[in-house]
């Protein structure tokens, strides 16, 4: 027990001595995009007797040891709170001529002035930048399962972290800023979605865009993967048959991952290749297959039970072709134009008859109007012929009245 206490005491003394010295913590190398900003994580310790000198008069300098001339001043460096021993600094508009090794120097308006030499930081300013990292780097998943993809990209500048974009846009996205062991930062974007057959063979990309401060276009870097979604085989609804008098061609299109295999059955029995039956399989891509069966002289067979069977490791599916229905539908297709033509001819005849009736009605009405006009004219003429007789009658009557009247008597006086 006493030995343990002594060991603890010695350890505490050693730790105190380790903290009681000038020491800085810096990443060895910092990579930055040309024209962009960069944040250098930095912390320091000083000897305890100088703690009272660490105040608001202190300033951070970045120098080439042993020179005391400040460097990187044109980048407008912004430093953390030095009184909390935080010397983290953000430099702006970094250029290739800044590719050097720098020491941190603390200068206060008192006796505390020191260049930390235990560590230095090296800047690597470049137009090339690491592409984002996708985790996992490959994607093979069953349909219906949940998928989580993580995109990670360096975030050298905390005020302007990269913009992470997923293509295509889908699912839920969550972003965070995380820290490496050397205190440098990186940004992550997590994409969550449920896998479906529509995602199979789809290119999923993550793009990191970095903002520049020198007026040049932003830098973008992309990482992609191809999704491999496993799903059960399926037969397209467009699968159908074309029947002629002496041949039947049926097409069965199926999809699935892995690529399905197809088999044809007639009357519950597998169809064998022969001079009258030909089956051809045509892979359209890694998950799409077209199978065509050709039957010669189909009228000699019962085709009501023709079946296409498709399967892969995740399960089977099938489709029965109603050949009899196809024949009836073809007959209906033939009859339909005849029916349409008949209806059209009937409507045409009706229109012609209605036109004739309308014409006759209009002509008869016009004729009646003409006859009535003539009758009125004749009546007026008769009246005019009767008027002279009436005048003559009136004249004879007047004469007769005067002839019967007594002659006037005249008396003369002297």
C-alpha cells in the first residue's frame, strides 16, 4: 500500500512538471484548397510563473524560426482566445506561395514572449483535393432493407465548411461536423433510404463543393458507387402473344436480380424444342430477359394452358397466356372497322334524308307564299273591275231621281 501511494505521488509530480513548460499542440500538416480559407487547430501551455502575464495584451504570431518577423499577415488571420490558451487560427485566401512550415509565437506586452519550437505546421495549398469518402464503398442489399450511406469530406475551414450534395436526391439526410485525432475537422452527410428494385443499377454520388475567396469558381469533387439491389423475379404486363393462321408468337419479358431464368409449360408439361416449337432467350441487360416461344401450326394444339415461368434465387413468378381470348379479341378487332363503317354509312344516309326533307319543306312553303300572293292580286283586280259598275249605278240612280222630281214652277209679277 505505501508503495502504491509513492508511485502515485511520483506520477503526479511528473505530470505537473510536464504541464509546467512551453508547449504547443498543432497538426503536422494541413491541406487547403487554393483560394480558400483554412483553420489550424492550436492550443498551448506555458510555465506556471508566466500565467499572470497571459492577458489581453498578448498576440499570436506565425513565424519562420528563428526569425521573429510575422508571416501570413496578408491572409487576415483570426485567432482564438489566447487567455484560454486557445491559439486556433483561421487564414484566408491561401495561395501556393504559402506552402511552408510555420512556428507559433506568443507575444505579450510584458515579459511573456516565446516562440514554440516543439511543433510546427506545414501548409499544403493545392488545386487538387481529396474526393469525398463513401462508406460503405460498395452497396449490395436486398429489396426492402434499410440503407445508410455516409459521405465524409475534409472541412479545412470552419467558417466555410464544404457543401455535401447527394445525387439523386432521396431519403433522409443528416449532416454533422466531426473531429480527427489531430483536431482537424471533417464534415459528414448520412443518407438513409429503403432499397427497392428501382435503385438497382443506379449511380449514387456525393459531391463536396468548396467555396473560394479569390473570385475563382468553387471547387467540386465527387465520389460515386453503383447500387446492387437483389429482388425477386417479375414478369412485365406487356408480355403478350401474336397469333396468325399458322403461327403463334408469345413474348415473356422478366426482370430480377440475379437475372431470372425462364421456362415454358403447355398442358402442365415443359415445352421441348422441336420443328414446331422454338424458344429463344435474349438477355437485355444484367437483370432483364426476354423469352420468345414460337409455335407452328397452333390450330393442332390446345393452347389454353400456355404458361411462362420465371425464377431466380429470391423466388418464382409465372404468367398464363389466354390464347383463346387473344383469338376472340383479334376477331373483334376485325369486326370493329366493319361496325364503324356501317354506323358511319347509316348516319350519312340519315343526314341526306334530313337534307332532302328540309329542302322539300322549304320549297313547298315558298310555293304556298307565291300562290297566296297571286290570289290577292286577282282579288284586287276584280274589285277594281267592279268599281266602274258601281259608279254607273250611282249615276243612273241620280238621273232617275231627277227625272221623277216635279218641274219647278215660276211665277211672274208685274
